């Protein structure tokens, strides 16, 4: 090359390099003092992320972390697909520059099926995150409607939402608000408010609020809920209704702490599109599905990106609803709500692309309820005599009539049930307090309190069993004595039971111990079910027939022998109704009202306290049905020695008490 050529080429090369440098994102950011200040602001307030404990089983725990978008774009297992049906492949292995072409209506397709995720997404996430650090994207923006204020947003991207509405891709954010006009001014002050995104809304906190944890004076602590990644302020079980998301978000077991790399997004659109062209993408960051299983749009499509302070004013709320740690009595309505929403969501998810299966499930459920209700008898259900043959429908009606005629007696049973159950509540609260005690992050909470948690759980279980046994025995002796014409009160029932504590304990311990052992192994669970039904009448037999615990268990087996199914179905219905009345009412109140979860649990606990004596009476009626000779017509509800006159007399005894018992009778 000649000297002249060099003299011509060098200025061109120099100009090219200068143009490249000035045109590069780094140079563009560096030449803007406000971008430099904004990047310093983003680093100063970078969040500390405390993820829930992961698990070797991909169906449990947290399997995902804030992911670098560059780990997804360019991956061989990702595809860009079009808006047509069926969706056609537009670009395999798309990169950021490809998404810069906007592509409205298109979507990214990740490896896996969001309706049946299995372990595909968890394994893929682990692979790509092993090569890229956890990342959050920081963006500083002003809002023309709110001059003099500034927003600093951190955006988290997860490759999968493993919540009730499973879907590919998940964008969440936290936002800090400053009373400042520029990033430089914001560096001289502190945030005035913070907002954590949670599904369709967000929860605010003032900087310095007790619920907002701050590390090293400037770094807010974020607790992403397991699977859903809704950002929370603390370790709780959160109940979602409306914009909070339908279901329950769990942040109770954080076991890993991340300080993600902060990827700064320049303030000017032209600058950030040069550095992150994928921020122009108008499609969905995940496979398109029906209903709420659809992949989400990106940050640039959110109102909070273009008008962050307007969005804060309209969508932020002051608090979130938490699930009470303990329950007053019986199954917790709030916990039942969490389970019901998760179960219903799984059912919809599994049948979304198989509507025939959903229809079959619903039709089968309705048919089963109709069949069970139509194959029994509900009329002529007199509470007394107790020893008579009844259809299972009559046992339910008889138990309800007994409650109606003797409300005072049942009220005392309910109060006694509440007193015993309060002991289980106290022990459960003790276990919760130990679970929530501060521990070193990274050390499993179960290891720190494992012994006490196990001991407390055992004590709660024993007291719960003792409460049920005492209630069932009290109802049995009451019906037994009323059947014999002896007036009964709760105090008399207690006095009659005290001498029987040994055989009752023997029967209950053997009954529940055998069930516990048989349920330890999947193969023996059918045996546990068989044993549960065949020995279900041991406690009433001890009381009514005054025999030992061992004899009562053997006698119960003989009573059920040959009619196990005819015993199992009524028992399941009766006990199921008793257990379900409180939670069903509670779930209805949670969905249909704005009552606090604590009040809802109180209402369901009261209903449970009333329902359990009624359910116990129905179980006793089932026992008496098995203990008397078979009637002339099965399921007729008529005892061979019972006529209408006797039934009316017995009904009067239930209402007003029996006539005085003569000496020697």
C-alpha cells in the first residue's frame, strides 16, 4: 500500500471508529450526564431478592430466578411464531435485533407445554441461568402528568410462571418514586414511595415503613412468591382476590438471597432501542394460549413504562391480604380457599385443550350427587328411637332435628368442643411462632425448628383426635340414654363417660395408630381405607355396649362385614358434610364479600363447632342402624317394632324430655 493510500485510508478508518464509538450504546449513555446519574441511582437502590426454597422435585419449591433476556434470545430451543392459527414459525432462534422489528401479535415459544409443564421449563431455566448471572433491568422515567417526580423501575424476567395460571414468560417489577426532576437531583435525596408488582396490581410502601426491609441503607428486599413471582414485602401466605390475583402467594420459606446484576436501560427511547432492541417487541414473551394461560407482553407494553406515576396513582394499594397463621376451630376457610383455587386451576389447565374431559368430569360429579341423593330416603326421620334402621339421608335429617329440638344440649357440646380445640390452636400458634422466628437465611427453617415443630404437630394431632373421640362418645351416651327414656344433660353425659376412659383410650389409640401406620406406604393405603370404615363404630360401641376397646373394634368389624360399601359411602358423606360446611361458607364469603380473612375464619369455625356434634350424631345413628336387626324393607327407615304412635311419643321426648323413670325400670 502506497503512502498516499495510507494518508487517505487512515482518516476514513478513524472516522469509522469514531462513528462506531459514538453510535454504540455505551458511548451514547456515557455522553449523557443524566444517564450516568441514572445508572448510579440504579446501582445504589438495586434490590436484594430472597427466593423461596427450591426442591429436587420440580413440582415443589421455586425453580426459577430473574433471568437475563440475552440467555433466552438466541437459544436454539426458542422460536418466534406468528399470530395465525395454527401459528407458523417466523424465526428460529430469534435474537434481540429480530424482535426489534416489533412483530405485534407474534409470540415467543419456549421449550415445553405450559398446560403440562412437568420439569421441562425448570431444567431449561437451570441450564441457561448457569451460563448467565441473575439480572434485573433498571429504567428511570419521568411522567408529564406529574412534573417534579421521577420513577426508578426494576424489571424481573422469569422464563415460566408456575402458579395457578401456568404460562411461559413472566415479567414483574418494583418501582421507587423520588421527589426530583432529574436523576442527578434524585441522587441527593431518598425515595418517597416504593411499589411492588403483584399480578394485576401493586402494593405501596413509604420509604422507611416497617414492612419494607432495607439492606445497607438503600437496597430494598424483595420476596418473590413461589412460582408466581409476585413481589412481596415479607414472609407470609398472601390471599389474593381481584387485582391481587386469585389464589394464595407463598413467601414463607426464603432460602436463597440474590443480588442480581443491574442492566441499565438508557432513558431515551432511541438509546435503549440501540442497546436493547427487544424492547420494541410488541408480541408476547411466551406461548399463546387461551384464557389466563397466555404469555405476557413485555415492559414496553405496560402503562407503567410510559406513564409510571399515573399508573402508581391508579393501581397501587396500601396493603395485601394475608392468610391468618392459625384457625380458631376446624378446617381453615382461608387454607381451603387456597387449595380450592389451586385444584380448580389445575382441573381447568388439564382440560383446557380437552373440553370433552372437563364436561365429563362435571357431568360425572352431578350424576354422582344425584344418584347418592336419589338412592336414599329423607322423610320419616325421627330422632328417637335411636336404635332403628335408617337410610343415610334419614340419619342426616334425624341429627338436624335433634339439634333443633335440643339446641341447649348441642350448644354445650359445641362449647366443650371449642374449649378442647382452643388448646390445639394454642399449640399451632406456638409452632407458627417458632417457624417465623428469625433464622440465618440459607439454613432451612425446618432444620432450625424441626424438633419443636414435630413435637408441636404431634401434640396438636393427639388433642384433635381426643376432641373428636370425646365428642363422639358424649353424643353416643346422650342418644343411648334418651333412647332408654333417661333425661340427659351435658354434665350427666360427662359423668357417664369418666369410668369408660380406659376402653375409649384403648380403642382410639389402636384405631388411629393402625391407620397412621398403614398410610405410611402407598401400597397399604387401600388397607387403611378399609380399616377406617370397618372399625369406625368402635367408640360408640364402647359407650353403648359397655365393652373393652379390643372387643369394640372386633364388634365394629362384624357389624360392617358384608356391607362395607353401604357403610363407607354414608360415613364419607356425613363426615364430609360436617367438615365441609365451614370451609364452603368461608370460600363463598371470601369470593363474594370484602370481609377480612380473620372474620371469615371465625364464621366458618362457629359453623364447624355446630356441625361436628350434628355429624357425630349422624355417625351414631349409622351405628345404631347396623346394631339392630335388619328391617323388613331395607332403607325404609322403619324399625320392626316402631309405629306412628311410638314415633310421636319419641318426638315429644326429644322436644321436652322423657317422662320420669320409675324406680327399678
